[in-house]
C-alpha cells in the first residue's frame, strides 16, 4: 500500500471508532436524562417546599403567598425540572455537534493530504509562487522539491476552515454535476455553513447556547459527510479501502503488517 492508501484507510478506521463514540455518548445521555428527571423533580419539590414553608424566605419575598397563588408549587416544580433537562439536552446536542464537526474537519484535511500524496502535481497551482533555495535545486529533483513545499503548505493549510478544506477537495476531485454516491444523502454546503457557525457560536459566543433543531439529524449529517468525502477521493483517484487493514491493521493475505503512517 502507498502512503496515500494507508492514510485513506486510517481515516475510515478513525471514523468507525469516533462514530461509535458519539452514538454511545448520545444513547447514554438520553437514558440518563430519563432517570435523572425523576431525581431532579424530587430535588426541586424539596426546594420549592422549603421556599413555601420556610420563614427565612419571608424576608426575601414581598408577597410569597400571592406568588404561590399565581404560580402553584406543582407548576413551579414542573418548570424548574423542564429547564434543567432542556439545558442538559442542549449541552449534549452541542457537544455531539462540536465533536462530529471536529472529526469531519480532521478527515477533510487528511483527505486533502491523500490527494497530495497520490498526485502532488494537482496542488502545484497553490505553491508555484513559493520561494525555492538554490541549494534545494542543486540537491533535489523537482518531485522532491514539490513534496517538500507541499509539506510546508499543509502545515498552514490545517488551520483553514472546514469549508475551505472541502472546497479545495472538490477542486482536486472535480465530481460531475449532481454527483451523489450515497443513498438518502445530498451534499449541502449551506447546511455545513450553518453548522459551522453554530460550532463557532457555542465555543466563542457570549450569549446562552441555543438549542439546534433536529440535532440528531445534524450529527448524522456531519458523520456521513466523512463517507461522502471518502467517495469523492475514490472517484478521482481510485483509492480503495482494504478491509484487512481497516479491521486487522494489515494488508490483504499477501501483504505484511504495516507501520503507522508518520504524522505530518
């Protein structure tokens, strides 16, 4: 297997692991919240009863009796419990989307690296203005210089946005119009922009974290985008998964065990 093939397979191996990680987290969170609801409800009932009966709270409220006449204790308990559970759900959804987005970002970058390893000249236009030392010209051939400059370029490129990485991957792979290798999946750049902004809002925003509609679908979309990009690379460069390597860490029956690809 070439370096490009090894990296291509490694991304898929990571995807299977991270996919299981996210699904397990969401399933456990969902189950835990159903159990926690009853416990939180009991704690809120105790808290509300303390306010209603405790004389110490008379010093804090102007008219405690009027307040509980307007908002009965059982209604207050219900609202407090709903608020806690809804915030927990928002947190679980936000964490899932951020994790799925981060993995997709890393996969998009590595798929770009795969294309550069498979066909370095497909990236020539992005580095043709870079300076080259005379000593490099004396000591290396063009192919080696190109690979060295690509290594330098990718050190910077890794910090670019997810959308830019995907755009560059499309530019290298050049799929036909309306190309779609997956059932019930359509590439939607606008959808990715919205999810990208949401991730930024959660991490860098100053306001409260808002709920995102259909979070389960959005997490699934980000996860399946990895497979879409994998198909994109396969379309242009013909690189395939080796099931022996993916599931056993080795090449096919005639191959030998592979060492991990050195990180760039």
